[in-house]
């Protein structure tokens, strides 16, 4: 087999294993598989992998860096839904708003304003999630503290060109993720009192997708389990 066919077989097998884990978690939680969107996180991997994933039926892909994300979006095109997951500088937000369909990592009002201007300039509608951080011991992490979810959510909801989609978190490293995912779901229920359409709960990665499905996640962000271990930090 050629390298491309090897890679295709590898990604197909990994995707099938991941899909099996998601279905088993849904069964255990009494949930339906179609309540959940699998976002395959392709950061650090080439656009050719995204093309293979597209052929395998993947629609949603996640990236965490600009311009890497934009280069892949240009190469692969608009058939995919592009999810931006990473820390985002205000001066790059306009560029990201041109190709991203959803930004999971909105954690300050200044960023809301920049994304809004970018979405308006590109005549696009951009769904934004508020990233919540539950790691009080590590103030350098991305995300708002739970008490500030409302401020950022209201700003998104009022911003032209933006749609408030819901909430996202990354479980603190080394912690049991379950209580944090439960907390995120409670915050989501609170949020929906004011914003009934903000139903997205983005939680769960390769290591903790089962806990996220049990807690009630709607979007899983899975990288390593599908693409393989990343060679460097990403
Ligand atoms: C890289 C990344 C993921 C995917 O993590 P894996 O452990 O590779 O599944 C999910 N969410 C965010 C925000 C990421 O940066």
C-alpha cells in the first residue's frame, strides 16, 4: 500500500474505535448518539489528513492556532465545519472570523468585539462558546471563572455577526473530570434561562470523552484518539 492508503486505513480504524467508545458511552448514559457532535481535532496534522477525514465522513474539524487553521481551511475548503479551539489574540480574531464556523474559546469581552467586527466584515455568522475555567489554582489558564460566564455570554448575544452557542471547558489536568463537566452542565442550565438557544456543551477530549457524555456534553473534541499522538505540544 502507498503511504496515503496506509494513513487512510489508520484513520479509518481509529475513527471506528473512537465511534465505538462514543456509542458505548451513550448507551451507558441512556443518551442517543445523534445528540453528540464529534469534532476531530486535526491541529499539528497536515491538510491531507483533513481531506482523508472528509472522505471518511467527518464534517467537523478543530484547530487551535492561527494561521495554521486558516491555511488548512483554505486548502480543504468550506465543505467542512471549522472549529477554533485555542487561545486567540484580539488582533487575529478578524482573520479567524473569516473561516471559522464556531469559536469554542471566547473568554473576554474584548475578544467578542473583535470577532464581531471580523464576522461583520466577512458577512458571516459565527457561533461562539464561552470557555469556562474550573482550575482556581492556576490563574494563567484560558477561560472565565464561573461567575463571569454571564458577562461574556451577554456580550456575545448582543454582538452583530455572532451567535451565542453555549459553553466549553477543558478539564484541569490531573483532576477527575466528572465534577467539572457536571459543573459546566449546571452553568449551561443557568445560561439557558436567559439564552434558551445556547444549548451547546463542549467538553470531553480523547482521555475523558466518557465522563463528558455521561455529564451531558453535546460536542466532543477528539484529537489523539483519531489522528495519533502529536509529536510536540499542541
Ligand atoms: C488539542 C485539544 C483537544 C484534543 O485533545 P486530545 O487529547 O488530542 O483529544 C481538545 N480541546 C482543545 C481545546 C485542544 O486544544
